[in-house]
C-alpha cells in the first residue's frame, strides 16, 4: 500500500469519527431540548403545585426544593445516579417510586422554609 493511500484512509477514518461525534452530540442536544419543552410548563405552575415528578433527578430535587434527598431514601445516591431521573433510581434499587414521591412531597410541605429556589 502506498503512503498516499494510507493518508487517504486515515483522512476518511478521521472524518467518520468526527461525523459520528457530531451526530451523537446532535441527538443528545435534541433529546435534552425535547425534555425541556415537555417540562417547561411545569415551572409555570404556582409553587404549591410543583410536586416531585419521576422525571426529576435527585440533584434537581435537592437544589429546587432544598431538602436532603439522601435522608429521605436512607442512602446517598452516587455521582451518576444523582443526575439520572428518579424513575431510574427507583428501578435500580427496587424502590416503590410512588411511595418515595409521597415521602418527598410530604418532606417539602413540612420544610421550614417551604420555598423553592429558582
């Protein structure tokens, strides 16, 4: 194989890798945009009606409502688990998601500040 052929193959391989990375980033961004579009109406609701939902992550719940998520479930979720939706945490740890959401909502109502941080 000639040097020119090797360079051409390397170039095409590099273009393929870059194209795949761009496609992955585009798909990821599109999914995040769709999730944002779906959930943006939630934040237009009055604070009293903004209850915990299964699409929320433990980190979001802690930041938005100001409660200690780990104290409610009995353990602290790992770095990556804390960034995934609540439904994934429930499935991975065999938790009853409806009961967990009820506990979280009760904790939010009884929180001393009872204010959401935006």
